[in-house]
C-alpha cells in the first residue's frame, strides 16, 4: 500500500486482532445475504498507521481469482487513531456495499465472477477526496493482490516484520 502523503515514511501495521475483528464485521454486514453467492472468497484487511496518516485497505478476493477488489482509504489525523480507523472502515464499507449492489444480478445474488465492475462504476484509480460524515477522506480503488505482493516481498527479501517499518530515507 502506498501512502497518499509524501511525508508518510515510517509506519506500523494495524494490529492483527483488529484486522481479524474488521474481517468478521465485513463478513457479517456486507455479505450476509449474499455470502453463499460470493463463494469461498475471502475478505482482506490491511492497514498502516503513519505519524499523521492512517491508511486502510479493504479487499475481497474471489476464490480462484488473481484479481482482488480493494477500496483504500487515507485519512490525516492528529489524535484519536481509533476514531479515524472507524471512519475509514465506514467509508470503505459504504463503497464496498455500493460495489456489491452493482454486482447484484437479476436473481438478487452477487456472483464472484461479476465482481469486475470497475469500468461500470466511477471508481477513483488515484487518491480522490470525499467528505464522509463531516470528515475529509481520500479514497481509491485498486486490484492489487495482497497475498501475491507479500509472496514477492518474501522472495525478494524485502519483507519487514518489525513493529515500526519503513525508514526516513525512503523516496
């Protein structure tokens, strides 16, 4: 995930427990009536906390697909990161809900093979500013496959599993 702000260099990942909790909320709220028709795909949750920016990626990877549908949210903050995380989750969830509704077919179900609608919807491919619940949020859509990226990092030896990642000299 690439941060929106140029000065966002050092970061820490969202805690795994929080990522697991968010995945559970997504599975309940976004796919409850359509869970069976979404198939055996999985929800992907990633996040990074920088000094003044919070970055959240919510993605869905249909089983057997390389293409992962992601909504990424960036919010600048000074304090109360948990409130910022809740706002980012609400914003990404709202976009994902619209995305799934657009994929709903005439039979009322969402089919995994229909989750290629980015050309039918006006989804921002670069950071675009929105107002969400009186908060300035930046959002973008991507199809980055998080698991493949992690495997590539491991193969290249660039994987960092420290608590604070990145460096001040990154360009």
